[in-house]
């Protein structure tokens, strides 16, 4: 028990210096006075580190006057996007992230019968889907599922 207290007593000044340095880097106006404050400071530091590079002018814009919560939401959205990109990297090409796939998905889902091959809309959707999916030979159902999970889909389908 006393050994652990000795280790804490030895590491406490280093922690205090590191917290002060992080507060200075983040330009915090209120100091972290307890462990809850230090944990909050660490969370802010992690979110700032995960944020994409942006010009300082973008963060000085008046849109940020409504609160820091919006900045936190932005960081969460970027983190969510990066997780989704990592999950779908083996399924879709980079071009898919800038392509609106809603109409493609709708055409592939609506035209399922034998006569779909006569539909120019279906053939265009199938061709475009093959150009943005890594496995262009997957079934029509799998293709529609890929678009439900992936980028650019504004359809009302639930995402997995």
C-alpha cells in the first residue's frame, strides 16, 4: 500500500506538469483541478488530435459562436466517417465517397424481374455500381446492401 502511495507521490509532479502543458496547448481558460477535470481535458485533447487539419480562420468563423458543442459534434462526425471508411475499404473504391448512390440503389432495388435487362436505367445503375464497388460481380441484393451501408446513400434504409 505504501509502495503504491510512493509511486503516486513520485508521478504526481510529472502529471501536474503534463496537465499544465496540455492546458496551455489547448488554450484552456479553466484549469483542471481534480481527476474529473483531467479526464475531461484528456477527452478534449483526444478529440482535437482526431480532428482533420483545418485553417484557424475556419474555427474563428462566426458559426462557432453558438458553442463548443458543435465542434465536439464535428469531431464525432469525422471520427464516425473514418470508422466507416475503414470498415468499407475492402468493399468500395475511393470514388464511391463522392458519388450519390441513392438513385443507383433505387434502380437496382426496383427492377428485379427478368425484364430489368431491357431497362436503360437499370443497366446504367448496374454499370455505375460496378465502377465503384471492389467486387463488381456480386449479386444485385448484395450490391443494394453495400449502398445501404456505404457512402452517399440518403435513402431511408437502416444502416447496419
